[in-house]
């Protein structure tokens, strides 16, 4: 789940293994998606791409 327009950026792992991501960017012209990819890349230390959910708050990402 992605929370956009937040005051801070962070990644929290839930008990079920899913992630909750907060980004400062707003959902305009893909800015929030770019921020999510950058934050998750930093979090995992690898390449990340959004597989599903480009226009949704719930996304499926691939970490390489």
C-alpha cells in the first residue's frame, strides 16, 4: 500500500509480509510511482520495478 503526499518517506513491513510505503511526492504525472521505486530500490539495495498497480495505491513490485 502506498501513501502519497506524506511528510516523510519510509517503508514498513507488515506481519503478512506486505509493505506499506510513505512518499512525499503527490500522485501527479507518475511522480509518486517514481518516488516509490527509488525508495524501495534504496530499501532493498537493488533494482525495483512496478509490475501492477500503476494507477492504484496497491502495487505489485519486482525486486531484482
